[in-house]
């Protein structure tokens, strides 16, 4: 058995809930003043506890960086550019929807200078919860897209911004009125270059995890099948951006 330890490990002993384990870890704390367990100390502890059949290693010093997330308001989510369909989903007891992605490459207006900023290549993900109750989306406590890092068991989480809008009747001077349905969206805008770096030029698979207002955890997978993730392909992240 091989156990790899993150080289940036730093466990405060005060955060260890089991008093027996805490006391045991304390014996391996070579920097008594800091009251923390770092990677070499944890390696020594696990080596003794797991015995000769375990190979305990400190992992690579190459730290996996999360992709850059651009801040969004709810009104930004309502206007995301996501023309590429990535699959449908359904969640038992809650409804259904679909996931879409897109690319943009433009600057953001800076009111202090009156000019557009430098164009930035962004990849945008939209979770369209069109067949779910709007109140469920509006009252979510947490929503994240979780990416699988190729060639690793590491998962990277990015926050999703929620946005809802009521349906309304739209009237036209020259024709009949139409009903515009309510919107129930979750979205994120990510730096494309940092996504490419995360994927190493390969596809990135991801799923969605939600925490409802009543503290239930919901997983959104493609076609509602556990472990069937959505795919952000290398082609989706290859320049140039569409607009």
C-alpha cells in the first residue's frame, strides 16, 4: 500500500477531535512551539502506525492550482454565453435540467477610466435547472462544480453563483403576447488558460454538488447516473474563443 502526503500538510493539533489520536500525534511534533503537524512529522507517524507493508511518501512539490474564478453577480449568470450543450440531468424528487458551456474573449468596462479592459479568454459553465422548483435554487446554501484532475485522485471545487428570475408575460405591439418562463440558473466564469493548465491539455470531467436550504446534499450527474460526469473537452478550451 502506498500513501502519499501533501507536501503542504499543516495540521493544527487543536483541530484533532480524538484525544487519543491527538496525544499520539503530539509525540511526533518535532517543532513543539508551533503545535502543528507538518508533512515529515505526519510521514513518521503513519510509517509507525501502518507498519512495514505501507510505503508512505511525501508527494510532489508541484501544487495543483485551482482555476481562476471571475466574480459574478446574479444578473451576470442570467446572461452567460453558453451555446454548447453538455448533457441533461435529473435529481430524484427535485426535477431536471441541463448543463451548457461557452467561451468569451472580451474586456470588462472600467467606469473609472471609461474604457474596456484587456480582453480575457473565459470559459463559462451554466447549470440550467429549468425543470426544478425555483425556491430550491433560490434557497441553496452552497453550489459547486467539482473537477477531476487528469492522472490524479485530486478534485478541485469552484463555487457557482445562483440566479433566479420570475416568469412574465411579454407583449408585442404587432402580435400576440408570449409567456417568458422563469429562470433557475447556476453559473461560473473561469479563466481558460488556468483550466488548460489544470487539465494538462486533456479533457476535464466535472459534476455539480449542491447543499439545499434544509441541509440535504444533491449530486448532479449526466443523465442522472452516479459517476457519469459532464466533460469539458480539450477542444472546448482551445483558442480562439468564439466571441
